C-alpha cells in the first residue's frame, strides 16, 4: 500500500498542476477570477472576501435569529407546552375522577351502614310498638275484666241486699198469712210492724 | 479539471457584485461587497432551517408525526442544553443558542454534500459568530452584574497570594475564548474537508495509471468512505460543541461568581 501511495504521489502533483494550468489558460469566466483571487492566498484567509462574508453573515444570521425567535420557536414551544398542559389536565381530571369514585364508594358505604342502622331501628321500634300495643291491650282487657268483676261483685252485693230486704217482706207476709190462719184477718201494716219488732 | 485541488472547494466566487466602497478602482482594492457562493449557502442554511422547522410543526399535532417529532426533539435538545448549562435564567438566550446551533449544524451538513460550499470553513464566519457570543457575554454580564462581573476573574476561595497569578490566567483564558471557539470550528471543518478531498482525489489520480493503480485505488476510496462518516460526525459534534460552549460562556455572564 505504501509503495502504491508513493507511486501515486507524482501523478497527483502533475494532475494538480495540469488542473491549475487548465483553469488559468482555458475558461475565462468566473472560475478565472476565482483562481486569480486565490492565486496567492489561501481562500479562507483572503481578506478581500471578508466584507461580503460579514455582510451576508450579518443579514442571514439576523434573519435566522428573528425567524427562530418570532415564528419557529414559539410555534414548536407552543405545541410542546400545549401537550404538556393537556397531559397535566388529563392527569388532574383522572385524579379528580378517582377522588370522586372514592367519595362515591364512601357515600355508598355510609348509606348502606345508615340503612342497616335504620332497618334495625325500625325493627326495634316495631317490636317495641307491638309490645306496647300488646301491653296496652292486655291492660285494657285486665281493666275491663276487673271492672266487670267489681260490677258483678256490686250486683251480687245488691242482689244480696235486695234478697235480705225481701226477707222482711216475706217474713211479714208469712207472719200475716200465719196470723190470718190463726186469728183471723191481720192488716199488713200490723204484721210488718210485728216482724220488724221481732227483728229488733 | 480542477477536481483534485483540495483548496478549490473553499474559493469564494462572486455570483453578482453589489458595491465596492473606497479603493482606487483597481482589482482587489477597497471594500468589495457581492452576493457570493458563500452568501448563497448562508441563505440556503437559513431557508432550510426555517422552512423545515415551521413546516414540520405546522400541523401542531398533539401526537406528533415523525417530522414534527424531529423538530420537537431539536427544540428540547437545545432547550435542555441551555437550561442545564446556564440555568432557567439563561432561557432568554435560548433563541440565540438555537440559532447558532442550527446555523452551524445545517451549514456543516450542507457542506457535506459534494460540490456544495461549506460556510463554516471560513475563519471570518466562525470568528464573527464567536465574537457575537463573546460580546453578548460581556455586554449582558456588565448590564446584569455591573462591576461585579469582573469577579469572574477572581475565583472564590483562592488564597490572596495566588491571585496575582490566577487572575491574569483567567483574563487571558477569557480573552482567548472567541479565538478558541472560532478556530475549533473552522479548523475541524477545513481540515476534514481537505482530508476528504485529498483521499478521494487519490482515487481519481490512481485509476489512470494502470492496473495496480486502479486496484490500489480501493484503499483511498475506503478511507474516503470512512472519512465521510467521520465528517458527518464532526459536523454534528462541532455544532454541538459550539452551542454548549456558548451556553457555558453565557452562564458566566448570568452567574459571574465561580
């Protein structure tokens, strides 16, 4: 490889010279002016080209800066910011939904617990009211019975008293009948008076 | 043909002249302004950058397509670079850094296309861009920090007796920044393009010199292919380096204390 490279060295230089000759002698247009420009100096260090380069660099870079800062970057940055805002909003909404779900579950459980408590309350109440009803009915029946008992007792006492009061009458009648049989007519009043006298 | 002249690709040719200021009317005197091939490629760089970014993101898709994603990745890449090096406060220079990065990157990449002119292969262009950064750092540094900006040259925590040595070093390193920044980019691009041209030129000159020459030309051809890949890498890396160093210099202007 090394030998080939050194072999190639000479033709390269020849070719180079030929190339330079060709541009110098042949075409007269812009390439001519160009080769003459860099005839002596290395093109990047040729001060004759500096004004043009600086002028166009200033124009193009200022244009680039304005186009970037006013149009391109706000557009791209806006898209990115929009996306970030959207993602944040969606995450927040998801969070909100989860919170709502949790709240709904809590509310449901609370409702369930209160319903259960209420049901128990109603059951207790019903049981109590039934018991109270039962008790009041029993009390009423007992009161009724005791009333009837006292009434009956009163009636018995009355009947007894009546019966006892009739004893005098019967005794008087009997005495009158007996006396009538024995001694002839005896007025009722006399018989009664006699009976009451005996009783005393 | 001038095909194998490795320097010819850097020649600046007038496409149409604009004006010549001063001088005595002879060729090469006075300030000569013209629309040149360099200017054409600067315009092309700006046009391509702008149209690509605006058209790719014009649909403003919530879920980006591939084209839009490339623009967004570029945006985020530079934004993270600025934020990482210069902090959130440095984001006011984001358009500047983004413009510098894309200008150098697209200019370098356009230069990789055969027969295309490479705008960054001229020291005056890279030096002007470096001076733009340098002056931005100085002006913004003084506006924001006032005389405290000079604290940049006095590193904190250095013993007093070393300061007479350290401070001149800091000043020299600061002043050499535009030179190192511009020469790094210029030198990489220039050397890369010359090397590429020389090796591929070997292929052209070796083929006519017989069988061994033609057979051996495969070696410089392979070298040329490898160098092309390397030069694409260099084109991207140098744009990145230029932008990162810009961010770090801007960070000095924003936070001058070390």
